[in-house]
C-alpha cells in the first residue's frame, strides 16, 4: 500500500499553469487533495477568488473582513510613507489594535481576477502577413489598447488587461476588480520583516519574517472606492483557511500567484545575449553605483536613508544577475539550448514541407540577436543613461508627455493614456522623495563619460556638443555643474506643473534637463522603432517556433510567465546547494539567534530573543525540531511577482507566504531545474507566533479563525 | 549484536594526547585496530618514527627512501625560492621525474622525535617560593637553557627542547634528530595546491589539493648534514603505508602531529581579554593593512607579488580571529567559563584547608588580566608598532644583538644564543626579499599615529620627540620621509653586516631606524620584564589551578598543545554549520568544477577539467559518489602546527593529509566542541589521482607501494 502511494506521486515538474489550463490537471495524482474545480470555478467560488495582485506582488484574503496577507517587502512602503523620525514604523513595526487604528496605505491597490477569455483570434485579426514588422507591432498594440479601453468602459470600476501568453500566438483578456482603499494592519519591525537584508537575499537557509497584513475597504454600498473614513471592509467571495499546524518535509504544496516574467521559450541566442552582454554590463554598473551610494551614506545618515531604496533595488537585481550568470555557466545553459536547437533543426530538415515553413526560423531569430549584440554598446548606453539619472528621466517624461498628450488617447504610448496617466504622476512624486543630488550627478557623469568613449559609428551624436571627445573631461563637468544648479525639476511643484504642458511652454522654461531630453529624444524614438521592428519580426518567428516544437516534441507547452495568475505545485524539499552541502527545507528560531549580531541586518528585537530563550513556542512548536519553524523551502516553479503568494497545503489551506528563491534558483527565469529550483516562504507558524507572542495581536489570529498561541 | 558494536564505540572526545599518555589509551575501544605499542615503542619502532616536524608543520615518511608528504602550504616556499618569471614553479607546479631533478629546499629542515623524558623535577628545583615572580621566570628560563645546551652537546646533530606541558607544573625534554638537506620532489601548481585561496581558507566544503612531496637526505654515512650533491636519501626507521582505498563516512581515524598552541586551561579572564581586547584590535588592524596592500598591488604586479605573502599571513590570522570571535559569542564561552569557575570557587570555599591554599587563586589570576586590560592600549601599540614595520623590526634585532652578543651564551635571550643565531640571520634575509617600502612606511605611519593619540599616562614617552602631539601630523611625515630615504638597512649586505656589531659601530652608522630602536628599547625591555613578572605569577597560579581542578573534577587533564607530538582520534564526520545546513564529510572533483571560474583562486588547470569530463577517475573513484574524493572532514582535535599531519585509518595507514579546520572550529584553541570541532584533510585518493593522472608521476606511487591509477 505504502509503496503504491509513493509511486502515485508524480515527479515534480516545471510549470506555471495559467488559469485556462488548470482544469486539465490531475491534481490528486500530484498528492493534492483538491480538484481543479476547487481552485477555479465559474459557477461557484474557487481558491483563485481569494488571491489578489497587490502592485507587483501577490497577496491573499485570510478573513471574511478583507484581511490580506502578503510580504513585508510588498507592503512596508505603506507605513514608510507615514513614518517620521519620532514614529519610525519601518523600524519599530506598526500594529493596529483595531480597525480604527489602521493607516491608509497610500498608492497601494489590489486586483482580483473576475473573468478571463481567449481573445487570440481578435488580436491576431489585426495583423496580416503583408505588414512590415514594426507596422505589425503597432497594429497589435493598437488593437489591444482598443480592447482594454472598451472593456473598462463596459465594466466600470474594473481594470482590463490583454496578456500575451505565447508570443505572436495567443492572447487573453482579463478583467480585474480593482480596490484602492487599502490599509496597513500589522507590519512587523524591519529587524523581523527584513532580517538578513541584502546578505541573505536570494539565499537559503533563510530567517526573514517577510510578512505583513493589510485590509481592503470598499464604499458602504460595496463598490470600489478611493480611501474614505466611511468605507467598510471588503467581503471577499472567498478567503483562505489558515493551517496553524503547518507542513512537514516532503508534504505536497501548491501556489497561486502572479509570476512576472520568464524567458524559457526564448532560444540560445537570447540566453547568450543575456549571459555575455546585458547582464554583465548591468551587474557591473549596478555594483559600481551601489558602492558609490554606500560610500556617500557612510557619514551622512540622511543621505543613507534617501539612497537605501535605490541601493536595495539595484542590489536585488545585481545579485539576481550574478546568480543567473553562475547558474547559466554551471548548467552550460546556452550550450544545452544550442544542442536542443540543433536537434530541432535536424527534425525540420528531415521533411521538405517543414523546411519550407521553418527552415530559416532559427537562423532568422539568430540574426535579430546578432544585430542586438553588435549594437549593444550604443543601445545599453542609451538605456542606462536614462535610467541612471532621476532628473534626466523626469525631463524625458515631461518632454514626452508634451508630445503624447496632443494625440488622441488610443494613439498615445500606453503610459500617457488617460487610464494610466494619474499613476505616472504619482510615480514622479514618489521618485522625487528619494532624489539625492550627489548620486544623481555622479551617475549621469559616469554614463556621459561612457557615451564619450563610444567608438565611431556607434556614437550618440546628439550628445557630442555636451560630452566632447575622449580626453576632454571638462566639458561634462561644466555642463553638469550648471545643469544641476539651474534646473527647476528638483522641485515637486515645478515638476508636476511642467508635466502635461505644451512644447512651447517647455521651450520657455529653458530647463537644461528638458533641453537635454529634447536633444536625445530622436535617438530614443529611433531605438523604440528599432525594437518595434525586432519585436514584430520575433513575434512571427516565435509563433512559428512554438508550432514546430510542438510537432517535434509532440506535447503542449506552458507559456512563459507574464504577470497573469498561475498555479504551480510540488513538495517541501531541501537540496544540495553545492558539493558536500545539503540544505534542510525548514529553518527555525535557533537560526535567527545564531545569525543575530545586534547590528543590521541581524538586529533581532530583544523580546524575540527572550521568547526564544524562554522556549515560549506555544502551539507553534515543531515537535521534531523542538522549535518554531521560520521559513520553508520547496521545489515549486516561481519567479518575481510571486512575492506574497500563499503557499497552500494539499487541502488548499495557507501554510506559508512565498517571498524569494534560493540563489541557484535565480536561473528559474531561463530554465527550470529539478536540482536547483527552490522557492522560499515564511512559515505560517512563524507568522502566527510573531503576531501572537511577539506583537500580542491575538485578535488577528481570532479573525483568521486560529486559536491564540 | 549491531547495537552492542555501536555502544562499544566511545563518543568522540576532546584530547591531544602527549606521547607520554598514549600508552594509557584503550585505542581498540575507540574503533581503532592499533595498540599504543604500535604507535610508540621504545624497543621497536612505532608510527611516531614516521612523523616529522617540518618547520611549523607536520609531515610523514611514506617510503623507505625518505619521501615525506606534507601540505602544499608548508612546502611551496622551497620552489618559490628558486622560481623566476620564466620558470614560475609556484604557478606551474614542480615535478622531479628522478632524484637527480629534485631541487634543494633552502631553509627547510625536519625534526624526528628520538626520545623524551619527564624533567619536571629538575626544572622546578630551580625555583622556590621566596623568589619574586620575575626572578622565578628567569630562573626557569636559565635552567631550561642549560639543560637544552648540555643535551645538544651530549648528542651531536640532535636538537633538544624542553617543553612546558602544564604551566608551572610539568616539563619534558625532547631530543630530535635534525635533518637539514631537504629537497622538493612534487609540488602541485598553486591552482591545485591553493585552490580556493583566502576565500575557502578556514572553510568547509573544501577542494584544496594542499599536499606536496619532499625528500630528506643525509651524508653518505647516514649522519645529518647540510645540503650536498653527494648526500644520500635518508632511510627512516619507519614509514607509513599508503591506503589508496581511502576511508568512508563514520570510519575511525587518528592523527599524529605537532599542534602548536591551545589555551583551554586558561580562565575566563584570559578569554575575555582575547575576546574584548586583543583579537578585535588585531583583526581590525590586519583588515586595514590587508586592504591597503591589496590597493597597492592593484595596478602594480611586482608589488602584488612582494606583498602576497604578508597579505596571506594576515588574512589567515584575521579570519581565524573573526571565526573565534563568532564562535566565542555563539557558545557564550566567557560566560560558561565564569560559571565553571564559580562552581570551582564554591568547591574551594566548602573546605577551610582548600580556602587557605586556593581561596584567592581565581581572584589573583583575574588581577593579572585586569592589569593587562588596563595597560592594553599602551602594550598593544608597542607590540604592533614593531610588528608593522619590517625595517623597524630589523633595527631592533640589530640593536638588541649588539647588547645580547656581549653576554655569555646562556645569559642571552634565546634567539641570540649560538644554537639559534644562524636561523635568526636567515630569517632577516627572507624578510628582506618581500620588503615593500610604501607598505612598510604606511604601516609605521599608522602605528606612530596611534601612538600619538594615546592618552596621558599611557604614552610611549620615548616617541614624543618624533610623533609630536595629536593634531600635528607633519612631524611624523617629516621623520618618515627622511628615515626611509637615509636608512641603510634596506640593503641585505649592510643589514647582515650590522647584525652582530658592537653598540659603538652602530652609533657610528647613525641610522635613523637603529636610533629609533635604541630610543624605544627601554620601553620594550620594561614591557618584557612586566611580562616576566606576570608569567612568573601565573606560572604558580596555574599550577595551583590544575591541582584544585583535579581535586574538584576527580580526573586527569590533557595539557594544552605546545608544539610537541600529540595523538588525537575520532571519526570521519559531517556537521551542521548552521540552522538547516548539513555538511557531508567527503568532497569530490565535481565541487572543484562547480567552483571553477577560470580566475584565481578558482583557476583549475584545463588538464584536470578534461580528466574530470572524461570521468578518468581510474582506481580512485568513490563508488557511491561516482567521483574522486578530494577532501575529508572529521571530528579530531587539531590546531595550527597539525598542518601536514597524516590522517590515519584504523590500521594506521595514511588516508589523508590534514591541512585546516572548519570556520566554526577556529574556536578549538579555546574550547573543543563536539558540534563544531571539525578538521580538514586532502584525501589520499586525490593526492594519488593528481600525482598519477594529472602529473604523470606514477613512479612516486610505485615508490609508495601503490599501483598506478
């Protein structure tokens, strides 16, 4: 019997299944005790009705009163915004002991899936084979903008999205309920929620209490509304049951969430471009920027605070890239992809009909990436020039807005459409809060210096008058000194005032950054068109690629992640991070105490240390480990955007909150690996223990139907 | 039956057993298949006759022709000394394909234990209770010098040492055969022998091929002799059998070697001084010096080479200290020691007779360390002032020699006695080879700067004329510029010429560094006397401490390591370096490939990579791991000086060469821990595989009685 049960359990497998595919899965054969109909059900409610997208993260309802659990790193901005030197909620944590004490989470919103439909035919009808590649891209963009706009008109208070599932092949229209009154309920102190900081980021074993509770509100009549004191808690169609007993090693688990982007269906050409060109360039640049910012913050606490967000973001990306580069090298990924493609090419060439349709397919894809590689110095300089300077990117937005807003809504670049413009405005305000002039100036100087030494034929000629030629450093410094002194974009009022104004108005402003943006604008426009052409070409080619791969491998594929709701399943499972090391999939409080140094990022609150020393584990003690479990490791298939996703046990009850991957699993975005693909959740037992024993918020446990510790 | 067999295996235990204790051990009950008489035997030969001390390391004979195996890091200096830019043996490795091709290992010597005897009574007869502490120290020093000198006179060609086993309590006289014609046979390239470099140092999992072969030679008549082409290989009384089949997890193993220093019998006062004062001071200073040197070497390859040895030495010490500090904190070592001492004090106070003899014992020890703590700023500045500058330490030696050599041999400080003086001279020459002026000057400036800001009452007044007072930096810079410009000690001929000259001669030289040394000399003399007084006091107190501890705990103790031959045993065993991580005790070639980046310290030779890819493991394949084992981990009790020690299987055959400890085991020097104390060897299977498959030196395998791969 036992042996049979074991055999019944299928091997863990790659796969972020879109909602449209869930009904095809035999979940019981994977060890789960739920059926597809328990997850998604058009007539009744399913688990997906409890899942929300909260900005770039995922969250889930855990009470009938709209209580949402997500990651600390997805929600702490809500309390950061209202923190002061006296009331530093990020440092001390924030706990509302009643609904009246909750704080509005400005700028936050949640989306809940309401319906989805396949719109591939409609989207693809907008293009035909006679179109030039760039024209093809534009036609699809326009069609999608039209569909989204009309869907939102038809369903007020909803947000619509058309998501590309397979490039150039399949499209889905999602309609989301969109709630904008979010409030912070419990955000643990940074010393718990960010324990380990950058050191531990992308690492296992992990001891980060990366969770927070927020609550969604609606108007008294139940409709979505902006914040208002009179709003009432949202009553979700479905909320997750909390499983305070947690899970054990080898238990089956699954995740519902919004993974951002993966690139597994791309070819070796793309991987080689990423491995050899873009990621090393970005990782080195970020490393330099981080070091420069850390230096600036060393003896300047105010600067350190302003720069911390940017450092964190860059460090996160850099470590991800370094992890990917290591993983690609270790797996010989490009080489493997090339071998697969060689086999595919052999299959194509074995049949004259296939040769006709697919014979040049891989070669043609390769040509696009060859072009990208040979232009990479020029293109990467342009990309990171704009990205490196907050002021320059402000000026761009302002300048571009003056051109885009003149057009009809549907003709604009998406960011400037009426449905998106308020959010663009909000993002400028947020950026300006962390503006730090010395860093901004240093980075712009660095990028202009890089532009100056670009070889002939690859130069950004628009810059020549400013940067001079190699050897003359004075020109850049002089320009920057004057530009930073005289620009008016550092001032929020001026900045927001300029946004949306006409070209004539901007000309009169005579701002050095806007002038610089105007000078560079044709280069960026040209690059955008180049990319539209490449995308148009690749869109067709990738569509053919999936066709022929399906013929060759005789199976269906799962589309790459694209920020739409996905299901992934597997087991609680350790791994071997390197020769002679084995990682166990459950960490405990002991590890927190071991890591604690008293200094950031290992400055555990004394109360937590005392609770540990007193072995005050309550009902959340793991019997075998004789300790409270803190984090869980499992072989599910996740990526960025899955942050905050509920980790669910076989019965679909929440046992953890997903927040990261192991270092070796950064490679996930390019290839799933049974050996290395491991994701990380904060254990629900730690969540409940902290909330009850540390924070004293047993009322929240009660609301979730869990007895106190 | 099985259960009984398991119970029979004693728990691994702390203990570096001196040769005098080995006969008391029941080795068979520890899982070994040898008896004490197989290890040490005054009538026949024993395993200890195959063990040598090779400078600060251990080695062992592995053939009847005087072939010695030790660590790469213990022997690579032999080929470094004869390397040139064209023939860089350190980089490429060195292999003699016949005895004629071997290279003299200048400056190397080996010592083989010939006899030992307990001389406690004789040594202790030289002191009496009426002596003042410093007088007591001096009397013992003199007695020991006399005994050593007369033993060496009696046994020409031998080296004698009197080693203190328990402070102020027990002493042993060792007589060593002393061989000075050593030759390099096979030293693998640095990319194997130092694989992982500083990154992996003090770390597990490990993949360093830290082994080398040298050969000992004697005069044609079999007596010890300096290098001569006509010398013949030394025929050891005993050599170790090589076990090419290696060991497995949980196999019993033991080590014979020369562990340097441990401090486990010291009290909490000593540990607190180390934890709070000395180690943080030294680790921070070393870290700064390392960073400065790395910076200097960044764009200056010649400087980088000159500084590499010093960087390596400091980095090794710094990482050891940091590891110890982490371990002490994690184990709460000082607190634990305090608790033990409180229990001991309670025991003492329970009996009026004990109170009389031991009542103030712990308090009196504490007073010495209180004094050291309150003088630490002054004393550490003096210590590291001399240590930081090669030129200043040269000047000291030269100046001190002028005073010491005037005295009768036995009255001199040990380094200046006739039996040691040639070695002192040699060490100056070696130091000068790596002299790098900018670093030397920077470090001296730093230490003078630290001296300048010492508080009143703790100042090195002899320096006042040079360093001025805080705030006036000009004085130091001016002094240093002139001193480094005009000193003659940078020149080898001048330096050696000055060494041994009279004070009058030195006066006439008018060298700024010798003048500085002369100015500081009284301060150092005073510090030396202070320390003699403390040692004299502690010598008596520690002797009493061991007495009362024995009464209290009713057991015998093993003395702290003191560079004499010791036995330690245990098992091949992994450990948990941290919460949720488990380390397996055998690493493999796979790990080398995983770590390889192509850049130092992970620049594996292509030939090794090719052998791995071809799975050309020969007979050294580990069946379960399907790979060649590279390094081994075990719970034996080792410390510095055990480097190069043979790791022996139950039958006393060599299965590895000990070379390091795991990071958490740096704490070993202060306290042994069943959880953390783990040492590391290079696996004999890797040694043989590299020697055969990589180097093609099957003749060496033949000489060791091992069939080729």
